[in-house]
């Protein structure tokens, strides 16, 4: 299964990044087609954005959305994610869910910025809203009755990439919440994947048929896994609650109450579906075989998870001014303000 997951990740990811490269070339040709010098630097493309060829710009963004959306794990390009996350060690899963997907989103954000500066926000917003809602809906469907808690985390990642796409599609009113959610999702995913990795090592299984009573078997990792579930599903007072609430406010401020209502419904469905699996893992009593395995929580294995949890909690209660200013500067840059 690990070999199959690796092969699928390499194959699907390579196709995605190739499409993204082709989309980048289309952006350069959008400049060349109108008599400008061909350029692949974002500064030049932004400076001449209103003069770019609209058909080539549209085609380029579509390819970039599919390409980088594959790396992000947006539905329906997410097929590599459940296998890769399910078989990867906890540390690798945390890097994929918190790092690789965030980098892919930031690359897509660059392309969105060019289209935004070119006055094509309406076109890209429709695509992003559709992909965002679809990803959240697919994640909901596959979380219901999920018995593999690491695959469940993969579908949670699909959901949160959908939240980022949806927030970006809402435009200016949701920019702050969207960019804030990049950091909040990365930190919360670190808590979940690292604690899930410890639980997997202790039980030798990642299926709820064999994993029960994690809070008794691993008091620290099991408890932090439950806390991470509340954090990633946007429960107060954790950081993702602030970012998701900002995106929800952005939906209503943008005059899209239907999108806001659907967003709330999908968040509730994810909470119920994901909660059923998490509670099966942490509640109850561990089997005799699980209690006999040698693995126990340690400072090196549980300490980093605790630090990440405290950081997610801190950012839900108080956003340090330097960090808030950093996000606001990014928002101003997207909006074309100095």
C-alpha cells in the first residue's frame, strides 16, 4: 500500500505540476500576444495586467487552477491524498498537509493576483467558488463512516483546501480570513498528524476497529488528538475559528448569503462526520494487545504537539500585532495598495 500511495502521489502530482507549468507559459503568451515582451516575472505581469490577452489569461488560470489544485488536493484532483496521507508517517503527513499544500495555494494566489489586477475577478471567482464548495462537499461525503483515522485527516485537508479556494473566490471581503487560514490550518494539521502518528505507533493500526481508548492508552497524544479535532473544525477559542468566521463574514459582506449558508452547513457536516471517527479513537478502553505494546508518550514525541496546540490556542485568543500586520500587508498587496 505504501508503494502504491507513493506511485500515485508521484504520478498525479507530476501531471498536476506539468499542467501548472503549461499555465505559466500561457500567462507569458498572454503578454506576448498583445505586443508586450514575454515575461514570467510576476512584477512585469502585474504591471501590464490590464493589457494582457483575456482568452490566454483565462486559459492560463484554468490550467494553473487544475495544476496547483492537484498539489493542494482540491476535488476532483485529490485522488492521491487519501492514500498518501494514510500511508505516510505522521511527520510526513504534517509536512504535506501544512507545508506542501500551503505552498501550492500561494502559487495559485500569485496567478489569482494577476487576474485580479487584470480586472478578471468575476471569471476566476466563479471557478474558485465552484472548486471550493465541491471540495468541501466531497470531504463531507467521505468522512461519514470513515474507519481509517489517517485517511480521515486526508479528507479534512481536502476540506480546508476547499475553504481556502472558497475564501479566495469571495474576493476582497474574505482576503484577511483566507490568508490567516493558511497559517491556522498548517498549525492545526501539525497537531492532528503528529498525534495520529503516535497513536498509530502505539496500536500498530489506524482503523477504528482496533484503535479504541487512545486517551487512556496515550493520555497526552490521545487528548491532543481530540483537542486538534476541535481546533481544525473551527471550534472556539482556537485559531481556525477566527479565520473561518472571517471568511463567513466575508461571504455576507460580498453579498453572497447563499454561499455563506452553504459554507456553514458543510462545516457542520464535517464536524459531525469527523467527530464520529475521532470519538471512536479516543473513547473506550484499549484492547489487551494495544496495552502491551512498548510505545509510550515521551517528551520528544508529545512535546512538539503540545507546543503547536498552545500556539493554535494563543492565535485564537490573541493575534500578535506583528503577525496581524504581516497578514494585512499581504491583503493590501493583493488589493494593489502600497
